[in-house]
C-alpha cells in the first residue's frame, strides 16, 4: 500500500522542528519515534505504531489492533507532540493495566506533570467522527454517567469508569516545568505590555469562575482561546487548561499517597517510603508487567491544612466564638456543642479547638460500582455559618469496594493522635509569635453502614447491631422470610462504654466470634478524647429523615400494603393537590414535589415533609390514630433541632419518642420495629452529650459530597479530577488571601457569593430597600395603623417599597408576589415579629421610611385553636400553627421583624410553619 511521508500530514513537523532547534521540551526518544512513524494515507488501512506491544498479524500483514481510522492516528500523533511540549492532559505512567483505546503504549511522555490528566487511557472522548480536535482536553464527558451525546464512541463503552492508575499523582514534591507557562511568563508579570492586571490575577479570576460553575475543561480551553484572540500581541495568558492551572506554582498543602497489598490487605506505607518490590507480609509481587498488585489511597496532611487556616485565612479570631456568642435566657439550654456534657469534660486553651469528622461512600457513576470515600472534617469552634465553608478533606479512598477501615483510617488516626499530643505550629500573622495549637477529635457523624465499619462492630442487621447500646435484636417473620427488629425494651438496654468495648474486643480477638456485636478493636480507639461508645452519634439526617420518615411514607402509600388499615395509596392524587399548593420561602431550596416521586426525594425534602407539610396534608386522609402517632415524631424532632433546646424540651422529646417507638409495634406490627426506629431512642441523650441535632447533622458533609460529583466531568480517572480540583481550590484560596489587587478579590467574592439585587438602597443597619418605590399615600386603614405606631397621621405621599433585604433575608410584599409571575412557587411575604410581650405573625404590604425610621405595614394573621394536639400526652405542635387571615393592618418598626416563616395554605386552611433554626437553610 502506498504511504505518505510524515511531513505531508502536518502533525509532527512542528514539534520535530522544535527538537532540531534544541528545544529541551521534546525528549530525544520521542523525537526519534516521530522520525520513524509513517502515517498511511486516508485511502488505505493504517498501522498504528506501538513500540512495545505484541499483536497478531492478519493476512494483509496488519494486526487487529492496527486497523484504526486514519483520523485517530493523526490525532494520536498530535497528542504525542502536545505531551512532549507540556500541553497534554494525559499521563501514561508505565505501570498501569488500563485499556488504551488509542494504543499509545509506545509513547514516552517524559515531561508530563504528574497527576494532571482527565483520561488516562488516552481516548479523545469529545472528538466527532471526521474531525481533528487537537486542542480538546482528553477524557472529558458531558453526561454524569460518562456518556457524551456528541461523542462518536458507543455510549455503553464506559465500563472502566474510574479504573485509571493514580501512581503518579502530584504529591507536592514534584514540580517539573512549572516555569513553562506560555513561553516563560511569570505569574506576577503584566498580562500584556503596560497592563495593570497581572497574569496571576487573570488566572485567579478565570479559575474562580470555572470552579464556581463547574464547567468542563473543553469549555475552559475554548474560553481561553477566545480571550487570547481578543488580547493584544505580547500577552502571556496561557492558551490551555493545563498551563492555566500551573500559573499557581506551589500547592499550599501536599498530597501523600499510601499503598497496601491487595492480596493480604497489609499496609505498605507511603509511596516514597516503599523500596521492597514484594509485600513484606505475604511476599506477593507488588508490580509486574500486567500492572499493580497494590491499592492506593490519598492523605492530605491535617497539620498543613490547619496551619494554612490560621496563617492565611486567619481563623484564630473566629475560634473565640464559644466565649463571645450571645447569652441565652436559659443558661441550662443546649445551644451548641459546647453546652453538651461530653464537650465540657475536656477544656481547651485559647488557640485549641476540636473537630467533627465524617466518612461515607459516594457512588460516582450509574453504570459502575466505582465510588469515592472522603474523610471530611469540620472545626466545631467556628461560628455555625462558617463551619461548612472551612470544611476540609483529609483522606480519599477510591475503588470498586468499600475501604478497609483499619488501613484507610491509619493515617487519619495517626494525625489525630499527633495533633492532640504535639499539636501543630503556626506563626501569628499579626504578632509574628509562634503558637502551638492542640486539636481534639470529638465527634464522628456518619450513617449506620459506615459507622459499624469504623467501630469494627456487627452491621445494623446483626443481633447486636447498635453501636450505642447493647440491646439484642429479635428475629420475627416478615412476608416469606424473617427480619431482625429492635422493639422497645423495658428496662432500656445498657449503654456502651469504652472500657466494656475494649474488653469485648479482646474476647472477640481471642475467640474469633463477635462479643455483643464487637468484632475487634476499632482503629479510632487510640485517638485521645475520642470515645468509641459515645463519640459516634445517630445522625438524624440518615436515621430519621432517610430512615423512619421514608419508611412511614412507604407503609402508607405502597400498594403491597393495600389491605392494611393505614393504607392511603388510593388517595395520592388528593394528597398531591394539597401538597403542591404549598409555597415555601426562598431559604427552603426545593419546592414540594409529587408524592409519586418520593423515592427520588432528598433528605431535605423529607425534613420539610416531617416538620411542616405532613400534618396539614395528611389531616382527614390518614386515619386519626396513625396521624396522632406520626405527630409524636414531628414534634420531638422539631424540639431537638431548635436553636436553643431547653432541658425540659429534651425530656419532653424523649418521652414522645419512647411513645412513638413503643406504638410502632402496636400499630404497624413488630416486623416494622427496624434499626432506624431503634436509633430514635438515642436522639435525646445525643443532644445532652453533644448539643442540638443540627450541630452534628451529616447535611454539610452530604452537601460537600454533591460538590465532589460536580468536579467530575468524565469516567476516566475520576479520582484525579476530584484531587486536582480540590488542590486547585486550596491554591485559589491561598492566592486570594495573598493578593494585593482588592478589586479582583471583591469581584471573586461577588462571583462565588450570594447574588444581591443591584437596585438596592441601604437605609439602615442590616436593611436595604430593593426595587423602584411607588410614591403614594397609605390607605386610610394603614394610615390609622401608622398613627397608632408613630404617633402622627400619615397624610402625605410616601415612597412605598415592595421588597426589603432584612438581615440577609429577602422579604416581599403581598402585591409584589401577586404581580410577579417569577414568584408563583414562593411565598416570602409572611413574617414573625415581636409584638410587645407576644410573638405575632403578619403578611407584608409595604415598607417605608419616615423621619429616619424604617417601618413595615402588615396584615395580621391571628392564631386559632386548637391546632395539632396529641390527645394522650396533651402535647401541642408548636411548629405548625393554624391562623386566620385578617384585613386589619398594623405598622411595626422593621427592627421588630424576627424573620420569615412558612405560610401553608392547604385545603382552604392556613398554617404557619415555624423555622427551628437559621443554620439549616438552603439544604
């Protein structure tokens, strides 16, 4: 067959000429390979070059693997050239056994920066048939499950999702070619001659936008090319995503790789410390021609992260929050973790603090079992609204199976022990004094599945599956089989303690049989100030919302229960009509969805249903005895999630929960006394130990897990995409705090922060009037109400506003919501306000300013009785209050407005939904 010379293709000529001119970025062996690679013409079958691979030949002399399209060969040649010049996103680390769809095993990408690629197998997933997308980042997909609607590949070919090697992740010690940024540009140089903006500022703003909106690499590269086209000659803005990320040369926190033998599960140590090619425990060969025989997980050193928080983010002043917080009228109330009995046992010094941590599996793809297991930490001494902002990841496991906790937790546990005993050192940025801070690891908040693995105990469906008490499960029939249940025990089972757990672990180690559910010592048992029996809490997000509440809804509405007295599945349409008329406030992110889609509901939607929607919607439809039973759970959870939980509320909630758990067996049968129902009995004591349920909820951790998903844009090397993005986030935070250009910092904060209306007027402390006002007089009734409030009649025209931003909450008037089609699904006009000795409710009509004072005109909502009352205990639901609309306006100072509340209009009735705390908004 006739072949073209390589010069006619136009793909290798440029890089090879650079090599002839002495460009050191092109390795000698790579250049030789270009010299020897002949590319066939488009009219004939081609032979893909593979310097090492062996393949069988067909009759025409070509191998099966060599029958590739000419477009792929040209593209591969371009990729090889880009790799040699430092432009590639691919890393072909020679010890991986992944499938290389383009057969690039013969290329030596010697100068590729470690750990900076998207598709390790070299496939160009975004290229179309017949096109040469040489500048497209490799390995990027648009679909969450790894499919690209515009891809020429078969959408079902994503079986190897996440299977790439990570042996060459950038661990912070290898920074090859960091100065290779668009022909030598330094990050502090002007973006172009005589520019007032530096390269670092431009790169910082571009990456801030890209990370905020989770855009793909292909979008970033196209955006860079457009910007480069618009900039004047001589600019130094990188034209590729790879070079843009290398503008920030040093990562503030290095990454550490740990390895273990997959044959015997023996921990091998850090990557750089391993010298023996065989496992010292089982003598298995750790590397071979087929790939690796060891597992890998990541550690991000906590001391480096915390040092950055102190020196760069200057969090040391925020650590005084426990001492500076507002005092409560009830000094014995549980307002935060600091009021719990467990926290008070270990005092902290001025710069010491404590952590809450979480670990849970995160499935990435729908068509694969590949999952991430991050270890996340939150600093408990920070103000509640800042805690999630400074949550950090200190460990990351990736694979097709659950992690081996003894191995995965070892670096984390060692770090926690060191932080407690020796602490970490940092330099006060204002005084220059070296300070040592000690860190206490206090709480682990995770679901039951992860908790039993970390505690090294029997799973929740075992006989002793509870990690908090020693109650033994019972086996009862259910359907055609059996199920283990935890009915209410009287007296209550003995609570676990560390001494007893340690004794049981030694017995289990000797006998090889779990002793009362304890299978052995937990890896966390050596962490000082951390209790295996008390520091693990029954997170209410999983146990209550995704557990009991979801189970109850399925019992009521699933067709297999159609013969049960509680079944209301035939009235789902009537329930939906009631539910879908509810308009929540903006701070509740999700509007109500049909009950037919409840299997797709998020935990926050089950929370909304439990606290507010369920009682008005189910009234008159669910039989009274079952609604009375569910009322117990709704009231108790509300009391335990309020901003300040009194000791009386804890005792009341405990009594109501015990009644609820006891009645499950009576109303629904013993087979429904599940482990999640049993966990309810531990909620009250958890509040006594560690504060309100919102303090140690898993909501912030789960929210971060969803962010991790957004960082993944393809099926190849998903773990590296997460690691790279998290490293870049840390770099951007470090750059922001060191940046002198305050205008750029302000712009970045506006991009990443909450979007505020532009047409707003600051009229007082924490108050802005928004929009264009109407210049008119108040109605006679409103004028009379103003006279009662202000002491003088309002006979002149006033500027009346329909919207106001009050202490961060956007409040609308009734007229604004009636006129605006964009707020049809929201009601932000109902507020709670201080009316002297009482608390009252109203709907906003207008905002106005008079004599430098700010006022609000309200239509009152009058409480009516009796509301929802549990007859047996005479307990009233204080969070769902029936009200009556009135046309009697009142005028109150805006300073008396406490905040917004939910107004629930269901079946012609109106209810007020009280918000338990301001910290669980936007879930």
